[in-house]
């Protein structure tokens, strides 16, 4: 036997079973979210990353993704990596030095496009509303009067603060009429609320798998209109990314050839997640999400807590709840995990906690467990909350609007 370097200690990690809690936490954060059994099973399988079976899986994923994106786009790709990798694919293929981008920013994730665009040397302009609310169509119209842009980026749902871009379709139409390509982050919203890629004329949509789609993290999806793809395909500027290059991605996704080794289990899981969405239908899924979130909102308010975002721009897919004075939210969240095995999220420095309403999170038992845990955890810190009124209000909304979909 060849001796190994004995200055490097041989570690002795415990088996995973000993690390994982006996009862897994209910994931009610802004993602990843719980996955259906079919998705979990598919995610435990490995098949060859190329060949006839994989080609069929890929073909179905593309076809199902078209339905979910509401598009006839030919150029749809899975991207190995988080949703940020799909955002980066959009930025790195459409932008390079000399190209101009207008980034509509109203939080951490919409602002990420600007960081990525700067990284590839584009000329970046950021437009934001001083209130922190979503950028509106009149603000975009004003910005487009004074300068021209090759690309305009925006987010449909800004997860970091629970804000929804109400004017999205109008902003897309405006940008298009000024000759700009549009890139939309639908990472937390896809399949939770309407997004009509073709009807609204969006050029590129990106999404993650671990949120609305209720699949495993690790693969994201991106869809290019023909005109966006042509811009990327015809660029003469150097292509700084190899994995994220759309021409190379087309080899695997369009021609069933090797690009890099595909993340097989995550793709199989995505196949199942998309299939379950098709089975449910988008119409029923939107309704399930809407009423699940509204029920929770009714419950939160009836209990005596305040929602962080005003109703007009409130994102239903991730709900931000104001932290009342005197409450230490970290202590409350820890209590929720220790006592009730429910995990909710903090909010990147904003005075709110966030509860996800995406995919499998939108099921009645999860709502009751989460609202109850939240009420108890906040009340323990001396806050006068009426938990029973909250649960009753939620039950009433569910009974009236959502019994058959949730
Ligand atoms: C709206 C939005 N965009 C982008 C991202 C980035 O996703 P990922 O962490 O998978 O890269 C997130 C993640 O929470 C998000 O909510």
C-alpha cells in the first residue's frame, strides 16, 4: 500500500443520520421548500447523463417548462446551479462592455442583476423608488425618455422584502417599445401566480427549482425569446463563461450532446415537480397559492400582528410580517424550531420575519402549524396576541375560498 501524507489527519465524521434531527423541520422559509414524495424519490436516482433516456427526460422538461413559463420559446435550458446561476446566464450572454442595462431595484435580489452586469463590464444604471416599493411603469417611462438601454431587468416578486412588481407587464411593453430586451426574475413566483411570458412579450425569464416549483435545489431554468437568443448567439465579444454559455447549453438541451455532466438527480426531480404542476394545472395552482397566502394573512392580522407590505404591492408568495416592538425575532424563531419544528426566515436586516407560500408550503396543515407556532413564540415575549382569533380567521377564509384546492 502506498502511504498517504500522515501530517494530514484522517477525519472521522459521524454518519448523516446522527447529524440530522430525528424530526425534520417544516421548511416555511423563502426556500428551499418541502418537496412531494415523487420529487424526493426521483432525486435519489442516478442514470446516465446522456443517452436515450436522458434525452427523453430533457425533452419532457422543456415541454413542461414551456407550459409553466407560458411560452412557445424553443430555447429553454436547465442550468446547473442556483437561480443566481440562471440570472448570471442571462446577464453574461446579453451584456458585455459597451452594452447598457437598466436595473429596476427594490431589494437584494433585483439588485443582484446590477452586480452581475457590472461583473461583465456593462454600463449599469439603477432605477429604484425611494420608498423601497416596486419601480412603477411611469418611473420606467421617464427613465427611457432620457437614455436608451439594451436590456432592462426586473423581479416579479422581491423575496427579500415581500414586494410584488405590479406594473410588470406594462414595464415590459414599455421597454420593448424602446428597443430593449427584458429579463425577468420569476425565481420565487413562477407557478405561484400568473406570468405570461409570450403574451407580455418578456424576452428572458429565470427561475429556481426550490421555490414555487417545489423541487430540489441545484438546477434552475431559463427561457430565451428568439430575439434574445440571437443577440447572445451573434455576439462577437469574448464569452467569459463556459458553463453558462447559451451556445454550449444548446448542445445538451437542444441537440442531446455532451456539454458538461448534467446534475442527473436534480433533473429527474425537476421532471417530477413539473409533471405534478401540469397535473394540478396552473389555474388551480395559482388559486391554491392565492388562497393559502390570503388565509395566512387573515390569520396573522386577526391575531394582532401587522403585515410589512401594503396590500397593493404585497407579494403573496413570501409574506413579510412586521416584528413588533419588544420582540426578539431570533429568539422567537429559535423557539418555533425547538418546540414546534417549524422554520421561518428573517429578512436581511429589514424589521420583519418572512413566511414562504410556495409550492408544498401552501397546504392547510402547514398553515395551521406555522401560525400557531408564530403566535406562541411571539406571545411568550409578553406580546398581547389573540392566537385563537388568528386561527379562527384563517379557518374561516380557508372554508370559504379554498377548501377544495388546499
Ligand atoms: C427573487 C429571487 N431571486 C433570486 C434568488 C436567488 O436564488 P438562489 O439562492 O437559488 O441563487 C432568490 C433566492 O431567494 C430570490 O428569492
